C-alpha cells in the first residue's frame, strides 16, 4: 500500500477506535494484518504525518498524546497533500 492509501485506511480505522494507547495499537495492528503488510507499513505514514520525521515515540502513544481531533486533522491533511 502506498503512503496515501495507508493513511486513508488508517483514518477509517482510527475514527472508530477507542482513543487509548492499547486500543489504538490493536486497531492499527489489525489493519496491517488485514492488509497483509508489516505493522511498520501502517505506523510509519502516521508517524511522518504527525511529526514530520521517521523517529518518534510509539505511534499509539503519539496518537494518544496528540489527541483524537488533532491527530485526525493532521492525518487527513497529509492524505490530501499526497
């Protein structure tokens, strides 16, 4: 999956997810499993969209700290920009 496709799939899952670190991680790992890709292929586009870089705290913790509204806005903007 490309960057944009990964972000769009992640957005769909995250909008419905309970906003706790454990639930966010499980939702994204399940998405990766359903897509048949390594978890990093799902996590890395989110990390880049939220931080602008490829190194950060674990993505589930990063999402939780940024907050649902802010995180979804950043991911939507990144998906539109690609």
